[in-house]
C-alpha cells in the first residue's frame, strides 16, 4: 500500500523512455489512442473502477469458495492449513507482483502523454522478469518450504508443537503446488496491469471471472471426487480425490486460464496495429531497469507485508492452539476471508485510481488528479464502512458459514462453537479499522499512479515490523492472557498508523513532481529513435528498418 520520492536527478534516472522533444516528434493525436472518458468525475472513475472492483471481488469469491470447499470436504483444520500455506507461497509471489505492478504506472502515464506505443515494451519485460524470477526464486522456495515453515516457527513461536501435525502436512502439500504455479498468476497480473494502464479494465474483468469459474469447478472436482481420465485404447485412468492438493491444482489451472485472454488480445491485430505490441518482445535492459527502479519499493513493500502477516497468522495466532484442532488459526483465517470481501473491491478502486492519477500526472493536470483521488477515497471509505457495520451485527453468523458442514461432520461440535466464539471477537476488532484501511488502500493507489513509490514502501516496512511483528510478539510473550486478541490488536494499530502516515503524504506536495514521463531532448541520450515516427527502436527487434513506418534508422 505505499510509495515515496528522491531528488530530481534520481527521479530522471528512473523515468521510462516515453517522451522525447516535442518539436522533434509531436505526440500522437489523443483521439487515436485515448479511452472514452465520461463527462462526469464519478463516471470517469467508475468506468475504470467497476471492472477492477468486479475483478478483485471475483478473486475474493474464488478464495471464499476454495476455503468453503476444503472446510466442507476435508476439515476445519484444512482452512488453517490452506491459509498458512497460501500466504507463505505468496511471499515471493507478492514481491514479484510488486515489480510488475508499476507496468500500470508506465503504461498509463505514457498514454496520458500521447505515447501509448511505448507501453508494450514494459509488458513484455514484465513477462521476462516473471520467468527469470520464477526460476531463481520460486522453484527454490517450493523445494525448501518445510524448512521455511520450521525456521519461522522456531524463531517466532514459543511452542511450535502447538500446531497440529495434520495442519503441518496439509500446509506443505498445498503450498508447494501453489508456489510452482505462481508463474501463471504473476504473468496474468502483469498483463492485467498493461490493460489497466490502457484504461481497458473490462479485458481483465472478463478473464478473471472466467478463470474463477474454471478454478472453482476444478477445485471442487479434484478435492472431492474421483477423477476419470479417458485414454485411447486403454482402460480409463482413475485418480482418487486429492484433498488440499486438489484445491491447489484448481487454483493453478484457473490462473493459467486467466493469462490466456489478455495475452491473446495483446498480440492480436487490434492492439498490434496501433501500438506495435509484437515488436518489443525481446528483453530490454533499459526497460528492465525502469521496472526495477520504480518497482523495487512496492516489491519490497508487498513481500515484506506478507512476511509479517505470515508470521502473524502461522506463528503468533497459531501459538494459542492446543490439542488436535486449530481453533484460533482457523477463526483468524475465516475473519481474513471476510476482510478480503471488504478490502479487495477497495483494491480494485485503488488500481483504478492508479491508472487515472497516472494519466492526469502524465498530462500535468495535478489538480484533477487530486480531485479524482478524493472521490475514490470517499467511495472506498463508504464501502468499507458498511462492512464494518456488518462485521459487528452479523459476527456469529458470518463465522458459522464455514462450519455448517465442516469436514462432513468430522469436526466436533464443541470445536466449531469455540471457533465461532473466537472469530466473532476478532470480527469486532476488524470492524474498528476498516475505514482506516480504506484510506490507506485508496491513497496508496493514487501515490503509485503518480510514481511516488519509495516513501510509502519504507513506511510500510518500518511499521509492519515494529507494530505487527514487534507488537504481536510482545502480546504473545508478555500478555498471553489476552489470547489471540492481543496480536490482532497490534495488527489493527498497524493499519491505523499506516493510514495516517499515507494521508499525511498525500496532503503534502512531494508526490506531485513524480512524473515518470521524459520530456526533454537531453534525457533521450542513448535512445535509438526512428527519425520519422519516433518509435523507440531499442525496444523492438528492428535491425534495418522501423517496424512502424519502414523508415531507415538514423
């Protein structure tokens, strides 16, 4: 949720190769590439935000369905295992997603500046980055997953044996498959950010909804049923129900499906003809550097925050479980799923704000960027405020949704009742910080769109380790009588403090000078530009002629 600024020279060095001297190469006429912008501010926000919100909500519904499936067909303990393993899997994945998230910023600001043909190079290099980091980071992470869990619990959990053995086994079975399949998830997010930046969020929405249907169907089938695979001239192959591993494979299959539609459209004549999306497919050191220069901060921020939440959930909260069942851990993950229903649509609005603010910053219209941020902020606060009310009024019923048929009746009734009691208390704490979370989510999107990525990232790292981890450890070790509510109080304090700091940043002036679009001829030294149309030939595979206008290179 965050970003920051450095001095002017560092900012120039981090800018993408988007604009050159206007006299030498005038921008494309806006009508050739600009999206349809409604006349009203609300309409302008909603045309981007609604598809993004639907997309984020569909992801949440998918997670909700996965958790209900493992709870209903396996056990309530499977909820804790899938939650712990999922967040551990996404620690390196979130780091990579942070890097590719700035594709939105580069594409949207170049769109606003009249250079949409520069956007595809960032999408392609985001894909190359995803592939390289998958091999270097995710594959080893999957291999050493058992040791990673053991090491974390040895450091932060007073009694690692409090975690039931059945939960530990399901964590590894689910987590390894999820980690290895993240290459599809991150590639899909990379392409999503390209289309968000181009103000074409409906592409992302359609692919996400379709992927979620595929995921739910695959997970439900692989978790609960024997699968028959017909073979030519042989007896059909019978595969048994796969349990939590089936839920993981269902998610991977859905993610692969999600990547197909935006990639196919990106390569189609509809986008290749006006934007040359196929021309910049080769890796470009310059564009990779741009992604790292702007993306390292959100990458560290996202990855760091997930590390802290992983320690919080799989470490601190799990400490309070004793015996054969994970009560506090299961209750916590059920609450987090409802928190996702609250904040994931807000994240969709944040993505829309990033694209809209980026376009206006690219146009140098800071006043309108500020107005759109306030509009998105109020809408987000209102939405999450309604969830805060629901958390308090319906707290027992919300927790009970996951326990009506837990494990086909294998979870004892007294365990279910205790999970409901603990979960209802945690929902009250969650209600207390919902509107603060809305402020942090909305403001972070606006700052990211402006290119202000470092300050919020540093603040997030400092606060998450000092408040979530530090405060949580104090509650566990010094005030164990508070139970899991102690660490949850520390988490609430973190979100409240973060929202205050980010709001202060937005009210200042530093972020208003963070445009990532080049404007001066002096900044184009070293670029290979077509003398006729200005296409960056360094971002293409052109050797002798410009692929856009067929002119010979200068």
